[in-house]
C-alpha cells in the first residue's frame, strides 16, 4: 500500500493505460481462445482449418451482401442481449428473453396485419410498441411471482419460454385464430408499409440495426442517467444496501423485469418488420439464449452489446458459408459461443494474470530478503 | 367424459408415468447433489444432452447399449467437471456457466454427428435396452404390472433414489455435502476440504445427468436426435426445487411431472378435443402452479451460488 503512494506519476499513468487496454483485450483474447479451440475441433473432424476460418470471416464481412446479412443477424440478438443486460444489472436472471421475444413477435405480426393504409413510420412504431407491451406483460408474470410468492424467476421464465412456444404455435396452427387462411403454420404477411426497405444497393441491410443502436443508447441513458435506472442497478448491486437506503426494491425489480421483457418483445417485432414479414411456428432459433452470451461478452453494457452482437451476427452469417465451403457444421458456432461465455464468465484476465505473477515474484523477493535479514540479525 | 377417464385410468398410465419420469428423477437428483453443495446447476439440460449423445453414438458404434450408457455417463461427468472447474476454481457466475454448458451441448452433437454419420440431426437406429419383467414383484396386485414391464435403467434410477437418501442423510460424506452448501467456512475450519467436496458433488451431478440423458437415447427411443431432451433438464430443475432438494422429494416431484407428461400423451392418443399444443403445455403450467402454490418458501442452501474463497 505504502509502495503505491510512492509511485511516480508516469507509473500510475502507465498502470491505468494497461488496465484500460487490458479491459479491451480480455474479450478479444476470449474470442481468439474460442477460435483456437474451435479450429482444434475443425481439425479433429477432418476439415480444412484455414479454409473454414477464412470462409467464416469472408462469409461475414467479405462483401456488402454478407455484411448486410451479418447486421440482420445481429439485430435480434442485440435486443435479447439488451434485455438480459438490463435484468442482470438489476439483479434478475432473465433467461426468458426467448419467450418474451416470441410473444412480442406474434403481437407485432398481428398488429401489422390490422390497419391497412397507415403511414409507414407511424405503423412501424405501433408494431414495435405492440411487441414491447406484450413482451413486458409476459415478463410481468414471473416478476410478480418472484416478489409476491418468492418463486425463483429462473424456473418460471424457463417454463414461460416453453409455454410461449406452444401458445404461439397454437395461435398459428390450423385451429388457431391467427392463421387467417395462410397455407403454412404462420400468420398472413404484414402490410407492406410495415416492412423495412434495404438502404444500400446489393445489400439486404435495413434500418433495423440502427433503430437498435438508438434504443441501446436510450437504455444506457435510462440505466445510468435516471433515478429509476440508478435504483435498479443499486438493487442489482446490493439488495440490502438498496433497501436500507429507502429504495423500493420490489418495485424496482418489477420495473427492470418488464423493461427487459419489453426489449425482447421489440426484438421480436423488429424481426417481423425487418426480415420475415410474418410470424411462423418456431420463430426463434434460440435468440434468447444467444442474447445472454452477447450481453456477457459486452460486459452487460449497451455499448459493449452493440459490438458483441455484431460479432455474433457475423459468426452466424459466416458459419453458413463455412458449412458450404469447408463442410464444417453450422453448429460449431454454438460451441464457439459457449467457449466465449466460459472464458468471459471465468473472468480470466491477462492483466490480472500478469499482475498476479509480478506480485508473486515481488513477494518471493521480499520474503527472501526479509529471511536473509532475519538471518543476519541472528 | 366418463369414457375418456376410463380410457385413461388404466395401469398403462402408471407404466408410462414411470417411464417418462425416469430422466426427470435422475435429472432432479443430479441437480440436488450440485445445489446441496452450494453450486447452482442450470446446465443439467446440456449434461443430459451429452449423456444422450454419448450413449447413442457408442451404442451405434459397438452395438452394446450398456457400453453406450457408460460413455453417456462419462460425457455427463465431463460436463460436470467443466461446470465444477469454472464455478469452483474460476469463481464464474454459476447460472451463466450453466447456460454456457447448455449452449455447448447444443452444438457439439451436431458437429460430431456430421463428421461421424454425415447427418447432423440424428443417429440411425441404435441398439437399445429392452424392458424386463421382475419375477415375484410383478405378482403384487395393482402395481405389480409396473414391475412386469420396467426398464433396467428405471430400476437403476429407483436404486439411486434410495442410495442417495442413505448417502445424504446417513453418511459423513452426505453431512459434509449439506454442510458445504450451508456454511462452507465451518467445514473448512473443521479441516475438511470444501473444494474437494464441491468438486465431487458437481461431478456426481454430471454423471447422474448423463445417465438420465442416456435413458432417452438408448431406452426411451433407440436413437439420438438433436435436442431430444426438449427441456427435461429444466423440468428436472423445477422438480428438484419442488422436492425441496431431498432425494425422496425429488422422486415424488419427478413422478408428478412424469405423470403430467404421460397424461398429456394418453390424452392425445385418446383424442380429446383439445389442441395438442395445450396438452403439451400441461407439464410446464403444472410446474408453475406447483412452485407458486404448493411449495411455499423453499429454503435454499445458504451458500448457494456463492463461490468459496479460502482466506
């Protein structure tokens, strides 16, 4: 401790620089480690590692078309990632983004077919709002069960994921009310004015991701710049301290849970506007769970989530090309995601390892010298 | 209505209940070991998938389903080891690691199947473990029929329930597992190795989940299909909480959920005029109602989810 105070200024500066670079470096190292283990798996399965990795990267960023695809793939997980982050920062483990996403999507798809002839921007807002409202309502149930009856939210949201899946499947099944004459188990297509148009030529990219970025910024403002957000984070950080300081922890938790559900719901509705134009049975291939990985990799912060969602979207898009060219299964991406989660969750940090190593060395030295001193005294 | 009830209320539904409940029994006991020692295990689902995958693939390769089961248990144990390492050594957030395990287990089988068989979705038909009839026990009136047509793995599951009860409540090891979940420091002070006990518990958890998964691929079906656990790991988790983390409680809760599943299937087979999607919801809705209404406040192990730092 005393040593630290004696440090010259440039040492302090150097240390803080190393700290901040290290903070950036850790997720990157996690990704590199995951890719390394991934290439070992590719090698084991007997495919060309170099071809697989290059086609993975080129398939994600190679041209405008694949770049646009990557951003499209990044949009839903940006939202589910934000949903997880808001809850996680508030002390709730919401792995129910999957169900909230589904419910939001079908609400958006339904509203999207109702009012023909509304102006586009107004109508899109309505569709997204519908998604948000139903997503939030779907999250309200586990929230209220948690604070009123003390039922742990994890089990309940997992059950609600399944219930949402079967319920939405029923809504678009042959006996369901939302089928409305379409031949597939799906809702009819939404009005053309609801759907986003590509903004660049030769690229399917649309305005969806940018709306997502704006919403991410709004979430940052809510969570870090408002009283309500502060309370949510305080509850997440230390429940008892928050309660003692007079925060209504229960109310704050419900708010956070519903905000989280609303975000996932918007993600679902956005997917309707931006890609599919209608809801079909089995709409989400696990976006809710991917959002957890996205959020963790981005340090549960909106800015980080923007970056990590692009990364995950790119991984998924590139994987398609990898499967075609190198023959490695798309599901390798899941393995990569899991490895990234493991590396990030174990908080393995280069800076920490190095500083620990130095500390150990220093301690050994001092203990050696003190030993020799003692010896000398004798 | 009465006719439907009569069609449902046969001994077949008991047999189906025990069959559907087997993976849940093993899964919930698996979760119990982990959580009693203070480690949250959301990865049961993934461990079960790996178990099912291991059993399926080795049964396919060797033609011997029992070898498959052994390998399934082994793979489950490996996942348990990963979980234990990350949670105990690296002190990662335990729920997050569990989710990671599930994602990992969602990916590995498809990649390996593509390599091994060329079809990432499922294996071909594999050798499976056939049901047996137990002499003497099958003569018991009323419930005897259950023992007349029982899978050996189900029988093993029943033994594991009884064995776990003895282990947890009547051996020093069981006492230590429970103590580590409530007050690791006290265990440490008394000279026992907290980390070792937690490692063993989580690995046992993985082994049991692997066995539960194996049941799916070499006993219930005779093939491995991607994502064939279909949320059973999570229901097992709910059954564990419902059963208040006691072996017998877990067993009872798993039977209840198994019954809900069997009922759902029987109702579909009988052809009640309810959409199948709603029937499929029964186990999940039942879980929610059970957790909200009947369990009351569960007493979590005090140190659940908290990594132990030796000072």
